[in-house]
């Protein structure tokens, strides 16, 4: 099967899967089998494209003209390949986890849950493989609309309110800021296609370039850059598998992926570095990074604390884009992968705690480490990866961002990164083993295996990615003008083979 055909298949598989899930909804076992089978087929299809992209090829489909100058088209470049692998791969473990959580928690409307989830993954794949800004915008909105019913899934007053905030903020930012930015880009550049090195060089400069960048950054609401972040904590009313989708698999990753793709393929890092048009964004991202961590310290609800942690961790990706250096772009791309595995582990653990103990507040979790030792060990692994300590995958994204900051002449950013890591320690590690009352006997009570196995898998991935991040670096090195061998020369001694 050709790479071009695989692109089309990857887009169709989750849509067809959604239909099959709906048709088998009356038989829970068959419905959930369809969900897992669809996720496996999608992942196999995406992996079929990986070899071509690793070899330097950019598979693409023929474009379909929607109206004059606006086309629907798909292509697979390194950044999109990484996002597609993350989304399709984590969908598998999220599907298994969802079965344990939805059944264990007796959630209503489970068929519609799985259907909307599959459509959301289709939207994520469309965003990943978009060949131009119009295609990306179309699937970006599909992702928003398909995840709204998931956020409002419980259908109580709190869920409806959270869903309304989610929908209004994401549609408002995309329609009011992102769409005008795309139209402006098309008028100035004469094209909406993504191109290596960008499409704005010699077309726009000065204040106008910075203003256009601001429209993109704040218009891409899914990136949750402060103050456009409030929808994310509000969306925590959703079931935990949805929170995992929002934070790790698709939604926020689609946001920061879009930011990075726009910087690399619309503006071009050379143009931003030469004009200094992204200097303001370095400070905005650094502020968002630190402030969200400080707010996380004040939240007693576990999911709310993890939500603000996500706002902070997303700012790492935006910060790398703003620094506009080769190393920083690599760091941003690696952060998409490393944060996905670490944060999905933490949300899986939060859901397991909810299923096993019905506790949501950290202050009520005394002795949780002894009651749920497997779950909380996985939480520790995910936390250490988020913090950026070896031997966990999050180490490398922080390392590359630090190099990128020095290359950009912003050495102070290294201090920001270190401060952020200390704040991560402060709001994550106390959750792992809060003290039990003296003499209290605590029986081991883990969540169902369908919840427990996925969180163990993703925790293991955090470790695997430390030693096996070479493929990720190889893909991201293609985004830089410096040859991979030159980039590799900046690596510290002792980095694992293949990196």
C-alpha cells in the first residue's frame, strides 16, 4: 500500500470505527472490542507511514480545491508524524483504560462516549496530516466539536457549565483570532500551504509580523497560553479518560502542535530569529509556565492540580517555539511526546484512585501510597518524568530547551526552567505518599485491572523514552537546517546510543 493511500486510510479508520461502535452499542463487549480494534488498526496504519518519513520523504495526497485558492490537502512531515504516533498509540491504552473506568464507575451513555472519542481521534489525525492552514483549521474545529459532548458527558449542571466554557472559549478564540490570522496569511503570502522555512519571508515584517504571531498564539486556544487557559481547568468535570484525551492524547497536543507547525512552516524560525518578532512570546510563555505551577500548588482537587500542571507544561512547547532556535524546536517537539506519556500516566492514576476509593481531594488521600502501591508507584514515575529527572523521558525535552535558550541568548530562561522543575516537585511529589494516621491499618485496594494495566504501560513508556528517544530526535532534526550530526555534537556525554 502506497504512503499516499495510507494517509487516506489513517483518516478514514477512526470514522469507520465510530460507525461500527455505534452499530454495536447494544452489546458492550462487542462495542469495546470494536473500539480497541479500531485503535490498533489506526496505529498500524500510522506506523506504516513512519519508515517513509524517517527516510526524509514527505508523502502527500492530491489536493481538492474547495473554492478559489483554498484547498483540502494532506501531507506527512516529521512534526505531524510525531503527533500522529502519539495520538494513535495512546488511543490504544486509553481505550483499554476507558473500559475499566466507565464500567467501574457506572458511567451513562457509554456508546456515545466511544463514538465521540473515535471522531475526536479522526480530528487529531486530520490536524497532524494537514497540508495547509485551511485543512488544519477544518480538523481543528472538528476536534473541538467532537470533544464537547465528552466534556459535558455527565450532563449535570456542573458538566454543562464546564462544557459551555470549553466550547465558547475554543470556538471564540479560533473564530475571532485564528481564522483572521489565516486569512491575513493567505492575502500576504498568496498561499496557505505549509513550506519548510516558512512562507512569510519578504512578505511581512516589523510590528505587523509580531501582531500576526499574536493572533496565532492566542487564537490557538487549545495551546492554553495564559490568559486563554481557563477552559482547561473547567473541562475537568469530564470523566477521567476524557481528561486524558484532553491533556495527553489529542486536544492540548493539537494546540501546541499547531503553534509549533505555524512557527516552523508559516513564519520560519530564521525569520523570527532575524526580526525578533517572537521576543515578546518568550516572556509570555515563561510567565505562563511559572504562574500555572504556582496556581497548581494551591489546588487540593487532584484533577484541578494536574490541569494547571498541564497549562505549565504546554508553555514549555510554546517557549521553545518562541526561542526560534534549532535546539529549542527539537526540545518543543520532544516535550509533546514526553509530556503526553507522563501526563496520561498521572490522569490514569487519578482515575484509578477515583474508581477504587471515590476520593478526589488530595487532603483526603492519607495513606494512599500503601493502599494503592502499584498506582502510586506509576504516579511517581509519571511525576519524575514531568519534573524532568533521569532516567525518565522528560529529561531530554528540558535539556534541549535549555540549549535552545542559551543559543538564543536568553540564559535567564534556564533559571526559569529550573524554577519550574522545583515547583513541579512541590506540587506533585507530596501526592505520592501522604502520611496515614499513626497506627492506622490500610488494606491494599487497587483499581480494576483494565485501569491498572494501562497506567503501568504508560509509566513504563516514560522510562523507555529516556533510552529510546533517538527516533524522535531523528525526526525533529529534519526540521532544523543544521545536519543531525552537527546537532548530535552538542549532546552531553553519557547520552544513550541513538540520541
